[in-house]
C-alpha cells in the first residue's frame, strides 16, 4: 500500500442556482488576458444540453480518456505513441473554435463618438481573435435555462436512447445546472497524451498542472482530456488549464470558485488513497463497476494502519488529521451521496457531485400531496421528472442503482429532518429504509445544510519544509510568478499577456492596432526568452541569433550593435554570451 494525498471537490447540485458567479470570478482571476478569451476553467452548463465545448462527451468523435484493449490493458482511446506521432502536426480530434465559440466584444467607440443622427447607432459585435465583425451563434452556455433547448437540446449526447424520457415540451421538460472544472484525475489521460511531458500531477496534493516551459503546443492534451478542460492559448502557443487555485490552497484557502459560490454548494477536502490500486481500479472490466472500484481506492484516514502508512510516505500528521475531517471523504465514502462525473472515461476524476433531488419535491407539491412525506418521496423517485437513467449516464456509467440509492438517502434526510424540525418524534424507520441511522442522517443534514466555512473547506496548508519543492514544481506553470500572465505587467509570453488592461473588455481597435504593429513588445520578467509566436520576422530580437559581424564590442567590453539600413532592432531582456542566449 502506497498512501498518497489528493485534494478533492464535491458539488451539491441541489444548491446550484446557475448564477455563474464561480465562472466570472475564475475568469477574472486566471484567464482575463489575451489568447484565452474563450477559455473557461470553470463553466456552468445547463442540463440537458450539449455542454462546453459542444458535445464534448461524444468520445466516438473526440477519442478522449482511456479504454481497455483486447488484452484488458488500459490504453488511451486516442491511440498509442505511434498514432499520436503520426498526427502530431495535424490533429483531427481537436475541437475547433466553433465548438467553443469565437469570443467577441462590441464596437463601443461607435456609440460614444457617433454624431447626432436620426437613428441610434449600433455597437456591432467584433471578434476578439480577428477584430472583424462576427455573428454570435454559440457561447459557453448557449443552453442556459433551456433557452436554446428547442433548437439544440436534441444534440445532447446523453439523450441518445432516452428521447421518450427527455422531452423539451414546456409541461414535460426539466433542467438543472452542472458546474465543471478540471477533474484533477488520479489517472489523467491528458498527461499520458502530452508528447512533451509538460502536464504533471503534484505528488503533494494531486493537483494537475501544465509546465509552461516544457509545453510545445502540440495540443494532444486537448484531445486526450475527455472533459475538454485543457485549453490552447493561441497567443502564447501553450496549453493552459484549471490549477485548482494552488497558490490559495497552499496557504489553506479554498479555490476562487468555492470562495465566491453564492449557493455554497462546493466542499473541499483531502482524501488519502492507495496509489498502487489506481491502475487496477481504472482497468475494471465492467464500466458500471468503475464507481465502486474508485471508491475502494480511497483509504479510511481513521484506520491506524492507514495513518501510520501515510506518515511513512511523508504525509504530515496534520494532513492526516485534515483527511479525518474532510467533507469530501464524508460525502463520498461515509454517507455515499457523491458520485463521479463520467467514470467510464477511466481517468478516476476527483470532482464529485451530489445529484439533484429538488424537482421531486416540486412535482409532488404541484399534485397536492405531502411533498416531504417518506412514502410519497420514495415513490416519486421512480417517476422523476429528471430520469434516473439520464443522471446515471452522467455519474455512474449508466448504472441507475447507485443514483437511486443516493436520491433515496437525500429523500430520507428531508423526511426525517422535517419531523425533528416540527417537534415530532423521530421516525427511525426512515433512515433504516436507506441503510442509515438517525444520527448519520442528522450529520448528513448538518453537513449539507448548516456546515460553516471551516467545515466546508478543510484544506491543510503546505508545510515550510515543502516550500522549495512546491516552488520548483510550480516553476513554468502559468501565473506562478509575480509579473507573469494574469498577475499584472508583461510576462515572458508577449505583450498584453496579463497586462493592466483587462483583455476580456479589450475593444477590437486595440486588438487590430496591436496585431498590425511594426514591432513587438519586448518580453520582461525572465531572461533568455524569445517569443517566436509574436515575432513577425521584421526584427531581430536579442538572443534569437548568435552575434554577427554587425555586432561589435564597445570600449570596456560592453556589447553594442551597429544598425543596418532596413532593419528594425527590437530591444529585449536577453543577452548573449559565447554565442549563446543566456
């Protein structure tokens, strides 16, 4: 048994109101800069719907995640190394910008500078990529509140075969929100697909990051991730993804999306797991058994043998204590109400969900029945407006039994707690019907409804002795140093990457002027960087070429450059020594 620690998140979908506060705060923190205008590390989807990027769950098309080959061995669905090498320069399995959306802004200058006229001027939408007029036809949540369902809902991948249960007529339709971030999987297929080895999983806390220094922009990670949570920055030529807000969690703070969540639906905690059991669990032959297989990988932190093995593995004692108080472990393994998203991808995701139950109560109340009565609730689960089969396709690889069990526990909690809140005697037959005790039901209710900040977010801070290792691991990860992208100032990846101007509201005229500039802005912050993606060939950035005859030594040994007609020399932070960039 090799014990390792993993930060995990659980989301209670009954509480999500679709306000997108998590998406906006994440956007402003991590991707409010040039090149990733279309990237949403956190997005909220309306279900049923196509998701973002559209139809990302269609693995027959995108070939993400893992599958078992004929010998029962786990292999990438997109093919092995030779296949990836054959398509490395032309990857046919990567979503196009149309599958995401072409980010846009508006020509506000037309409104502010328009002369007096008979008709009101119009601020036309302008592409943030090309600066040209764009027709808005898709975005990060085009299915929002079923507004696009009549036209687009039929394309929901999970609806296939459930057309008679998932309808879009007003009287029969349903909807719920599904927030998504990177799953920070135990068995990440994005890391396996990366030819450069740029994607890695931190051994301290299991967070999956992209090393920007090693990334070469092959984009195989975009194809390999079945959740499509790796994005390509077309300005820097690098891949980027959710970082689980590692600078925050290292000091014991929750992620930005969790901190700002209006519905308080997110729970963060530490899990201990057996690293030696991950491959066997991910290789479980039957897809419907993957949920239970992954749950068995998690270790009980209250077991003295597990605690001793964890400390032998270098996990600090206070981290073991945090694992014992972890709300994620309680919801996943103690109360068994949280389920993984698409376990059939075999990546062993670490963002789990409590499926929604609210529509049951609403449907019962509309019929005039007691909406909280145990018998009524249990019977209604079998006739959910949200079909259990649909939820099963999301969370349990199509097996409805675990979903039904979770919904019955949630229904039992409502009925049992209503009696207590109304001053009645507790009916112990209610928790017994779902295999729980009254005390367990109360603990579940307290965690889901009354938990305070420090109970919802149990995040052990990094130790001082880990500081150097964590710093070295984070080196090269985007946004990891002062002045880098998203941190203010100009970073090593070119102008406007994290500049003081919020690029999300950059107007198309600024974009056009920057793209047509005769010179590029010099990189600052790190020496030895030449951004070829921003170089238009009309200049000679320092460090790009070895010294030539045009370069002469000035008195005192200081190098100077003799300009030649027709050439624009662009100063930069790089210096040359012995003919090589330093």
